[in-house]
C-alpha cells in the first residue's frame, strides 16, 4: 500500500520537478564531466585518435593547452600532441616518397606525380614545424620530473600493406577517392609506427600494444628526450635539397635535435641507462656527421 500511495504522490508532482528528481536519482554515485573541462576534451582527443581523425585530435590537444595550460591534462595533451604530429609527419613523408618513386618511373605521369609528391612534402612541413614547436616545452622544462606519461589506447585495428601506394611507386596515378583512401591508410600506419617508437617497441606492434594495454605508458625523461631528438632529425629531411630545400628550417630542426642530444647526455649522467645511453650516443654521432658534411659544403 505504501508503494501505491508513493506512486500517487509522484504523479501529482509537476512534470519539471519530477524530471529533476528522477535525474538526481539516476545520477547518484556518478560524477558528470563537464564538456568544458580538460578531462572531457582530452577524452574526445583520444576518441578522435581511435577513429583516425588525427587533425581533430591535434586540434583538441591545442584547445586544452590554450584553455587549461596549468592542468594535469595539459601535461597529457603535450605528450599526445607530440606523438600525433610525429605520426602525421611520418605518413606524409612516406606518401611523398612513394609519389617521387613513381615520378622516376613514369614519363607519361611524371608531372602529376611530382606535383602530388610536393603537395605531401608541404603537408609534412606543417606537421614537422608543429612537432618542432611542441618540442620547445620539453627542452625548456626545468622541473624535477623524471618521467612523462603517454596516455592513450593502442589502436586495435591493424593495417595491411598499402597496395594503392604500390601502384603509385610503379608510376600509376590514383583518382581522388583512391588517393584519400591511400592517405588515410598511410596516416594510420604512420601513427602505429610512431606510437610503437615512443613506447620503446619500434617495429614490434604487438609489444607496443602490450605496453599500452593499461591505457598509459610511463617514459623516463632521458629516453623521451632522445626520441624527440631522433624524430626531429628525421623531420629535418623534408627541408633538405631533395625536398623543399629550406636552409633556414633545415638548420633550425638540426639545432633543436642538437639541444635534445645535449640535454639527454646531461640527464643520463644523473640517471644512467645503458639502453638509452646507446640511443643518445647514436644520435650524437649522427649530428656530428651532419655538422661535418655541412661545413664541407
């Protein structure tokens, strides 16, 4: 009987009040995340990344840095942004190189293939400069932190071989839809490679997936800085003579890679690691070799 009379009293309540009471009842025990919070925006960035919407994910990390620069999620966004921009740059480089390979093989389609190749080099330029700018924070970071945390999920969908780019490398031309599909495929592949590299499992995607199965991966600061330097040096090539031939940007990325090298060597004296030391020494040797070549030319 008491349940009956309770129900009758509920029916006599104004609809708006009843709705509020029901909402409070259903929402009890659950924290509602505001859409204007850094937590929500970061979750959207991770979701966009999982859906291969990398430009959107990069834009969302920028939103966090602009609106909530001192939040915990800003720290996460900086790390994720580095990985996203590095992956995008890698993919555009591979697209450009595929079209240049086709240019070398085809007389009939040479002009079209070369033009598209440089379109991708210009796309890579934007990603590379964004990556270089994102590195500034970590080079200037004077905090006592010893680690950084990459928080994201390793994509569950694997990528097969990009057969469309095989056609391009042989001198074939893709139509608009095929080109978009090939680009999306290559960007996905580039992101998987980049994620694997930054978590310390380059070339071993199953291992990378295992390392990220908890949804995050902690990286020692020296190791992370070395990986930044290695990626800067890879991105530097887009500004070389065989690509965009931009001496100023070529030198700028060299200088930042050199900063990473010097900082990593300093950090490794405080926190030794044989594996990271080997990576740091290889980076230093390659930079010295580039400097010698530059002086000769």
